[in-house]
């Protein structure tokens, strides 16, 4: 390596941590280098622990915070210049100065009052470095402007993330989310939504689980069952309040689960759907039916899932009987036009981050007009039209969902959205298409958690 001369302060970069410009004080009296970090939390298995922490790279700008993570290589007792000792985590990272880079060890400590965000100790100052203790910034200057531009995201490394999957079920989808996330080096924790409880206050809102405060997650993947929608979305709202990235937001899940609300959202965005009518207690059943059209009709409970509570009434008489029966049970229901040309088939489009990443045609079991795979339906890959693709994307966007299963019917007047599912299963569509759908979900999470450029302050 070419010889470098350092002054008592130098600009350095720590590319492995996503810190492209930071001022470091050179301290030959210290053995190990130190990075001023805060919100330091350990995560991952005890055999391979990692640490997640935040760094304010610019002194006096606490609004600019870069989240970093790295494997822990040691824990060391360090005595500071004022004589105080503390246990610090040690990580290995790459130091970049003057076009050269080499590995160094760094201890993590919260010393936000220090002007220099970093101390460079003897271990980082290898044989090819000379020290000129009376001079400063002898190496090329870097600039804090990088924290205000899009290049910050481009320079950000892929780091180990701490991700929570909100799920009460040990099923294919939950297992795949854990398996794929861990294969990418992330730590994925499955949390039973009903065992979460919340501390709601203006200064420090928290989510607790089994008697402990939950840590800061980089992302939350909700897999909220229909039976706990209300409580599940309350937990997600709490994570949103804290500032955690939630793949699907509480508002979108709530709206998509309420079939009446969902149809109103679709109608407001002028997205095609079967003609639908709803009334709390219509005096005249035939008037309600007339709003939709002639038999056959679909009568659907608002709380129905996986095809349960959905009835095909093939004649006007049958429709009247079903509606009267539902009303007698004081159940809320929709009456919907039956799209005959769909012939018991629908198309499930899986939308991730505003793109249809896979689609399959689902066909109902013999004699069943419902195509749900849970009810014995079958699935195969299908090529969809641009209009169908656009409809699926618009439907997911209408609810603000990062992941959505959009069910379409092919009708003579174009695609009709049957349902928008905020917790779509991955098993059927991955088996049918042979695509790594869960990998697409992690691609989106990894892109979204990268740091955002900070706004510039006026006059600075």
C-alpha cells in the first residue's frame, strides 16, 4: 500500500455501514477505534449475535440518522480518557481513506456530546500510515452533502435486518417468510399478534410482548387473520406510530377486510367490479335484487373468507330465500351480480410493490362455483392481459398495500375485481408458478429500509 500521512483529524468513509463521509479524530493513545452510536441493540441467535445501531454522522444534526447492523466479534471493557470504564460491543468493518481501504475493529459507544463522530485508534493505523499530530485533514476532503442526495441510497450496503412477522399460524407462508429471510442473512422473528400489548403515550409509544418491550424492527410483515383484524390492525398502527416500515399498513388491511368498504374504495377509484348492492334491513328484498340484476345472483356475508358464507342463488326465488334467511340471522351481506362467463374460474394476481409478480388461474372443484384452493379448487399459470395487470395494480394501490392478492373475474366487459386480499397465501401461487414470490417481498423490504436523503437546512 502507498504510504499515507494522517493529521489529527481526517475525513473517512465506512462503506460496510453505509457511512460515506464522517470526520474522525486520530487517537494514538487508544488501541481500538470507536464509533459514536446510539440505540444499540443486540439481535439474532446467541451463537451468531448481531448488533443494530444508529449513527448521527454530522455533529449537531440529530435529524440525520443512519441505521447500521453488523456481526458482533467481541465484547470489550474500554476505559475512556476521563477514566470511566464500560463494556462495548466490537464489530469489524472496512475503513476507506484517500482511495485505499482496509479492515479495522470498531467499538460502539453512545457519546453524542463528542464533536468527532469517530476515534481512530492504533489498530486502525497500520504500518503504511504516518501521523503528523500538528496538522489536520491531510487526506482528500469528503462532504456531508452526500447525506442530502439520492446517492446515499445507492451507497447503502445490504445489511442484516431485524424483521417481525405478525402471525398466529405455523403455515407454509409464515415458514417461507422465515426461511427466505434467514437465507438472506436477516433475523426473522414470528410474533403472535394476540400476545402483543401496547403502551400508548405521546413521548415513547411501545409494543410489548410476553412481558418485554419489543425491540426496534427494520420492518414488520403483517399476516393478520380475519378473526383478529381489529386487534391486529391496532398493533400495526402502534408500529406505524413508532416509525417502523410495515409492508401492509393498518388502513389498507382494515379497508380490504370489510367487503362493503372495499367495494366502496374500488368504486371511488373507478375500478371494475361486479355490480353490488347492500342494505342493513331492506323492506323489500326484490328492490335490493333489482339493483344488481336478474338471477343468478351471489349473496355474500360481509365477514366471509376463503369462500365461506358465499351462496349462489340460481333463481329469483332462491335469492329471496337466502336473503330472508341471512336477514333472519341479523347478518350483514352483499348481493352481487354473478359473472356467468367466468365459469367458476378467477385469476389471482399477486402484487408486490406495485407490480404483478405472478398470476394463476383458479378453477373451482367439480360442481362448485367458488375457485378457492382451500375448497378443493385447482390452479395453473395463466398469462394475463395488460388491462388485467393494470387493474390488479390499481386495486392494490387503492388500498395502499405493499403485498396484495387481487382476485379478478374475466367478463365480457373487461376484468372485474372480486376481492383484494391483504394476507395472500404463498403456497398455491409459488407451487403453480414455480416463482420465488417471498424473495420479491424481501427485495421490496431491503429497498424500502435504505436511508432516505435528509432535507437541507436553510442557510446550511
